[in-house]
C-alpha cells in the first residue's frame, strides 16, 4: 500500500512540476515576443544592429523563435484592411492564441489611428499584462494593480512543491538507509 501511494505521489508531483514548467515556458515566449516587437521598432528606426541584438536575446529566452522575416507593406495593408472588416474577429482571436510581432505592430498602428476601438485596445492590454510591459500599459492608459500577487503566488507555490518533493525523496532515502544492515 505504501509503495503504491509513493508511486502515485511521485507521479502526481512530477506532473504538477511539469505543468509549472510549461507555464514558465509560455511566459518566456511572451517575453521573447515583446523583444521581437522592440526589434521591429528598432528596424523601423533604421537601427539594424540594435534589432539584431534584441532578436538574439529573444532567441536565447525562447529557443523556438526564429529570426523574423519582416512582411512587405502590401501584406501589412491587407491585414490592416482585415481589421476594418468582418475578418477582424479572426485576426484578434488568432493574436490572442498565438501572438506574433507583426500583428502586434499592426494592432498598435490601428489603435493609434482609431483610438476608440475598445476590442483592439482590450486585446493589446491583455497582451501587455501577460508580458508585464508597464510602459505600454501606461501608454494605453491602463493602470495596472499595485502588486503582482499571481506571479508571487506562482513562484512561492513552485518553491514549496520543489521543497516538498526534495523532502519526500530525502525521507525515502533515509528509509532505505535505515533498512540497510551495518
């Protein structure tokens, strides 16, 4: 009975830790996309060296991110026209699921031209809250909460789970040592 409980407990702790690792990986992807947005802005300001440095930082943060190929003006104009039509919901939903730097830039330009569009504004606020970009949130006029309780609670929970797993493994090791003949 104890072996079965030990196995179930070890597997469940492993799955919980795997879930937290996946959540942290998503956070690093969001931060990498933020760096790519900054690289795009540097590219537009004709600062290719700074853009390359930001792209390398994004790739270190999230290795799955490829060096971006900037779209042509025609492609951006097509997406901009999509924001004015019925395709806007698809575009915004796709951005919520898989944010990409080009669509982020497009949404920012669209919001600058149409400052009263609440759906685009709320989509950008959701993204900036996920990336913890305080400067962009202030620019949008969003006042974030005073403390980041969710992030703190997540970090404390991860630390407690790791400590519990370490104590569990230590207890199992001590049990085995006590059983060994001297």
